[in-house]
C-alpha cells in the first residue's frame, strides 16, 4: 500500500469547491428513478442518461471531484465508443466504483440488515483498478425504529465496512466508508444524533482494529437530522451545529475528508445544510457532498429520456453541482437558486 498516493486521492476527492457525484444506483434503484420520469430502464437508456451527466463539461470540470459508478457503468462505452470512464477522466474527475452487493436480512435481528459482498472482493478490486477506479464505496444501512438499531446490527456492519476498507487500501483504492443511518421514520434529531454517534464510534473502532489507515479513506455519513416523519423538524442551523459537533466528537482529524449522502433531503435542503456547516469553520477535515438524489433529481426530470432534452438535463445538473460546489466553501446563498429558476 502506498499511503501517500491514497492520501493524495482522498484529499482531491474533497477539494474545496468540489464534491462527489453518486451515480452508482443499482439496476433496481435506477429503475425506480426512471419509472418516476416515464423512462424504460434499458441498458442503453441507462448509458445515455449517465453519458449526459459525464459530458456536462462545466459541472464535471469545475464542481465534481469524482464519480461513483455502478458495475454495469464502469464497463460501458459512450455512444461514440469512448469508455464512460475516459469521459470522467477527461473532465478531470476521478472514477470510483460501488463494490458492496446490497443488503440482506440480518438473522435473529428482525427488521435489520447487513451489507454483503466481501467474498471475491479482492479479485474484483484488482479488475476495477485496471479499469481506472481509484476509489470505492460500501454502504451499510442502519434503520432507526422501535427497539432498533441493535448493537448486533451496528457491530456486524462496522466489521464489514472495515474489512472492505482494508481490502481497498491493499488494492491501492481509497475506500469511501458509508455507514448510513436512515432518515426514514418519526424520530427526532436527538435520536439521530445518538444513534449516529454509536455507529461512527463502532465504525472507527473496527477500522483501527483492522489496521485501516485513516489518512487514506473518506467518510460518507448522514447528517444529524430529524426523521422525515418527525413532527418537529430541526432548522438548518440546528442540523449544521449538531452535525459538526457530532463529527468533531467521532471523526479523527487524520481522516482527510467527509462527504455527505443526501439521504432523501430535498435538493435545496442538502445544499443549505452543507453551506451552514462551513459557516461554523475552521474544520479539521475537508467537508463536502457525495450526493445521489440531491444532484440528479433535477436533471432526471429535465431530461425525461428525450434526446432533445440533453442540453436542458446538463444545465439542470450543472446548476445543482455549482450550488453544492459553492456550499462546500460556505459561499452559497438561496438567492442564487431563485436567479437560476
Ligand atoms: P443519496 O444522496 O441519494 O442519499 O445517495 C448517496 C449514496 O450514494 C447513497 O449510498
């Protein structure tokens, strides 16, 4: 393992003004997104859609540091035969790959899951590296509900995250470590804070036990935020203040960067929260976005599967990428959203 090189990549992934595009929806998830805009989820449509994003030069070269791909996409070529990975590299962004294989029911723990995909991961990582991937992602899912999460679910998921991260570093790939505490449910921000704290502490304990070099990884956490169905929704300032307090308490300064998931927040909420956190600086790590839905909802709608809408889709993507790029420096204002509308 060359830690200097891993650290260089991790640092580039969270460079000020830039963040990560999570375009790694599994076939099932992208079908759901396409259903919502009336587009059939064929291999060609998935390719055309992602090609549209990766060819959005403004967004990709100025605001996007890296792109997380799904296995299908990393091997795909654009319509003109150029590998999609090359389009990303040509725009100056770093290609990455989602390597977990989704969740399975966790035995003896009703309602909870464990993320799988460690078998053969070492061999798969080698092929992804050869194809150009310089970072990877593994998402663990922790749900909040009555009597959950159990310590069992937190523990097995943290263990798997650390196993994955160690395998990545051994393969010279920067691991994005993503323990996602879901914002579904009616819990308040305090409960989210408390559960996320337990999850992060256990995750870093496992990372240490398994000798993962913190300097060569990126953390992808949820924010401390109210459950979607909670009657009392915390303000932007409260989300920012609690999230920063939580991360300062749990994430060592050796970690070069933190890149949030959006998790079901609206586009503008996700931007406003990140922006507000930067108002609380200076911060010990790079802090940016690794959004899926909050970057793609607008371009998906604008595109709607029609070739004549490609430019409109790219404009919508560029706008969200720019807003989040500004938020990653604390330079976003809501008036910039209205101007674009
Ligand atoms: P969302 O931003 O849509 O939550 O997706 C990010 C991601 O990569 C989840 O694993």
